[in-house]
């Protein structure tokens, strides 16, 4: 990194890229086309020659691929206006998208289903033509369809075509080469999707897999090909032939615009946004467009924030002499076709004087754009193909792009603009993979507040004992204690005795929640006082509707619940379910209390139905015997798919031996301090639990979980259910604090929650936000 810094000096763009921040960049070296075109390396006659070659091969393409019949064997994609997507982008960015918005659907190109069908197929066809001429397979006046005859295919079988790829180029090269009769080897990087490998194998292609990135796959393939005189390597990094195949798109697009009576000139500018990997495809397309439209077209590339190789090469001036890994990026992205660490020198240097700019985009936004397009236009693209929408968004809302418009004198004519997102792949994605992508996109598009926007905060304790069971304070003394410590509500959870002190203690700023703590006890044997295990399930009087739906009469004040007693052995799960059913049948909320203190195995309670919340912090048993931390069990239950909240409490007995009061509580957000409002919001999870810190706000916004809290030492986002889900933000010393944090969702999480811990170990816990489709 230091050597790279020495070479590029202070470079704000590179520094921003190194932080993996989304970047909008305008090319300072861009020249007007009259100047750049004079010395542009690729000439229009070369592009015209490539276009003519594709037309000569059209009969053969039609023979093998009847889906090209509508275009007479030519491989071309639709140009479709997407007004609903335009409106959605305007809503998303909060800014106007000028002119008309179109999608160039190379995602639906025949044969390979991606933009690589242009360059990749063209290069194989040119090689086949060269061999046909060399071996005399074509006579004057012959249709190229004769190359499909068996004797000619036998010639092609003597030759091998090889390519290194992250996926789509491999598909295009592999499919067309195999169909023509060539032996094919595709060297695929670690980023390549499994379904693409399987599709190639169905065509008889040999797929070689590498654990390294794209550059390594290309290098290995090139070296292997060089050892065989009958092997031809398609070099995505340096191929002029590939570049020319892509460049034929310029004139084809002009024809499509003409068909729709769309004018492109100085008064009607054309903006094109193209996803960029190594740079050959977007570079070739840009070259073709510039030769057709000149300064009337403005081309922008789009890359992932972790793999912006072309922007890095151009902004640093080092081109292929620098890789994204050199500045600390991973090169890893869900946009597999763009997962390239080092750019093409051939394409990058050619773009240096003609490219208008670049934009980088986070992976989660690629999936958001994918979902947005599907929702609005019912068009599916793979994530990498959606990168161009980041360019449209930047043109609408980013200062750098707006500055470009102004400096080029385009402000007066932007209402006449045509903006085209070049979609690069997606039609071959299997249905199951589409569903997976769209589910990830749904999660990454969620906006779910952790708390309601309106309401007041009310602090309360749900687990408390008085002299009515084994506590040492009277109910009145207990109420006095908690009110003095700023509590607004309290539940007396006497052992196996229901109490309802609402009439005695409810007032304007304090209320009682009626309830009891019901017991099922396993004794070592009959006559023994030793209790190896116990279930304590707490019942709190539910909402009025719950009471209406109750199948049994509600408990009365001071009514006794008989203890369920077992001797020697028990069916723990069945015993827990019996207690829970008893509580819910009487219109009560059921909680499961302190499982570690209770010495139960997880299978004896985690599947209990009807449990609203698990007690994860019990201040009393923490101080009594370090058995009040039950958070691990909570995640076990959540990972099992159980939709369950949690709470912190005191379980105070006030015996004067153990400090057990006012150390664990919940803070509920409600419109008013009433039993109905508090219980309703508890059931909705509209609260947090704490032993000290405060959570002011939390939730999911634009694919990120976020939190703001009182000053704490660390913030943990806990998510399920895959390895490495979640993240932690930890201060470097106990003297530092943090008050906010974010976790970028990956798209497969089933739930996410947050905990905030201060330097003394006191913690605040949110409830989970459930991300499953049926629960989100």
C-alpha cells in the first residue's frame, strides 16, 4: 500500500475508493470527440468489418439457435422504455430523472443471455472463419451455414478454445464454441456462480475451477493455452477482437432509436450507463457509441464498491498496474460478472479520453434495483446487470454528475435527454436462483422501525415477589420502592398465587399488571426436598381481547395455582407445555423465566408453544448464583425459527442478602400509561430490555440495521442464521464510548437484534426484527 501511495500521491478519489464508499467520478481527461476520435485506436472500418462478419454468420447461427429467427440469425436485444422504473427511481432518490429512461436488454440476448454474447460469440466466430479459410472449408458464394456440416465440424474438433471468466464470458464462449464443434475449457474464478458452471457442463464444456479471483483464472488459462499450438485463448483483458464485437452495438442501437423516432444530437443528448468488470464490454460498447453519436452521447461505467478496478486504474493513472487489493479492498461482490480486481489496460487506456465518468455502488443497492425493476416493469436482471441504475440515480441526485451537466451546457436540454441503462445479464438465471435473489432483495429493501414513531417511554418490572409468596416486602413497600426508582408499572409474580392490586395501587403515573409465576417442580424422589429441575412460567393478564378469547375463567385475586409436582423423572417439554397452556387458556401472556437457574435442558422448554417472551436477564439470580444470563437460549430459539421476544427483570425478593431490586427492567413505548396500552405494546415488541443503557431508536432502513443509544462501550448486531452473520462495534479502550452503529444486511438473515453494553457490563437489548417473508 505504501508503494502504491508513493506512486499516486494524495488522491482523494482513490482514498474514497479504499474506504469502499460509493463514489461519483467525472473523468477530468475526457476530450471532445473531434479531438479524441482522430487518434482513437479502434477505427470505424474495423467495427463495420465486424458487423459484416456477424451478418455472414447469421445463417449458421439461425441453424443452431432457432430463437434468433425473428432477427434472421443476428443476435440483438430489445430496447424498452421503462417509465414505471423511472418514477420509482425518482421516489427513491427524491430527485427528477430527466428525459426518458430506457433499458437495453442485453440481459436477454440469445444464446448466452448476457452482453458477453456480443464480444464472446463474435471472437469465436472470427476464429472459426480464420480456420475455415485456412483449411479451405468455404468456397466463393458459400453460405456460412456449411460450417455446420459434419466434415467441417471435424476440423474444428482438432482445436481448443480457452477463456478465463467470472461467469458470463465463459457462458458465451463455452456455448458457441461447443456448438460449433470445438473443444472448450473455461477457467472459472471463485466468484463464478455454480449454476453457470453446471450449464456449461451440459454443453460438454470442461470447467476448471479456481479458489482465487478472476485474474488468477485468466492467468492460468492463458498459460495452459500457450502450451498447445492448437489452442486459442480468448483474452478478456487484452482482446481487440472481443472489443470490436462489443463495438457493433453502437450502430445497432442507432437503428433501434431510429425505429422509435428518437433523435440523438446536441439538443437531444444520450446518456448510457454500463456495468463494468475488466472493461472490455463497456469499453467496446462505448467505442461503438462514440463513433456513431460523437459528443451527443455521454457514457458512464458502474462498478461495485469492493471491485472498482476500472475507476481505480483511471483515477490513479496506473490502469492495469494497480489492483483493488492494493488499496485494501477484497474484490469480492455479489455481482459476479463485475468481480475483477485489475482492469484491462487495453480498454482502460482507450477510455481515458472518451469516458464521461464512473459511479460505484454497494451490493445491497444492486439487489434493491433488481427488486425495483421487477416490481415496476416485471423484468428480471441478475444483480450485476443492475449497476447502471446507480448511474441514473447519480445523474439525478449527485453533485458531481450535476456539475458535469452544467459544465457541458446540457441543463437547457436535459428534458430532451434519453437515458439508457445497459442491462448485461439475467435471462439464463435458473428459477430457484431468481427466487433466492428476489428474497435477498426483499430483505435488503425493508424499512422496519424497531419502535413506533409516536408514544412515550414507560419503565417497568415484570418479575417481582412480595410477602404473598417468598418476598420480604409488602406490596405497598414494593410499589414505593419501584416508584422511587422511576418505574411506571410493576407485575407482582407471586409463586403460584395470582394477585390483582390494580384497585389499590393504580394512579396517574403508576399501574399494576396482574399476574403470577406458575411452577412445575421435579423432585429427586418422593419425600425428598431436593429439586433437580423446575419450570417457572409467568402469566401476565392479557389484553381485553385475549380475556374474551379465554377458554377458562380468569384467576381471581389471591387464587392459588396448584404446583405441578413430579418425582424422579419427568417429560420436561410436556410439563412446560401444560403450564403454558394453563396460562394462555385464562387469557394471559406467558413467559418462560430463568432457564439456567431452573437447570432445565434446552429441549425441555425451547419448543413450548404459546410463550411470548424469554427472560434473558434476571438481576436476582445473576447476583445470587450467576444463573440469570439466558441470552444464549434466546438465540437458540430464534435460530430454530421461534418468533419470541425477551425481557429483563429483577425477580426481587428483597431478603437483604442479595441485591435484587431495580437492576433489570423493560422500557415500553406506548401512547398512554394504561394496562391495555402497555400490554398491547409488549405483545408487539415495542420495547427494549435493560440493566442500564438506553436505546433511543433502532430498526432497519434501506437494507441496514441501525441503532442509537446512550454512550456504551460496544454495540452488537446479532443475526441468524448463517456463519459470520452480524457484526460488533467495540471501542478501543474503556474510556471511549459509541452511541450509534450500523450493520449492512446480507440478504439471507432470518432475524436481527441489537444489544448495547457499557464498560461496566450493563446491557440494553432490543427485540428481534423478523425478516422471514411471513413475519417481516
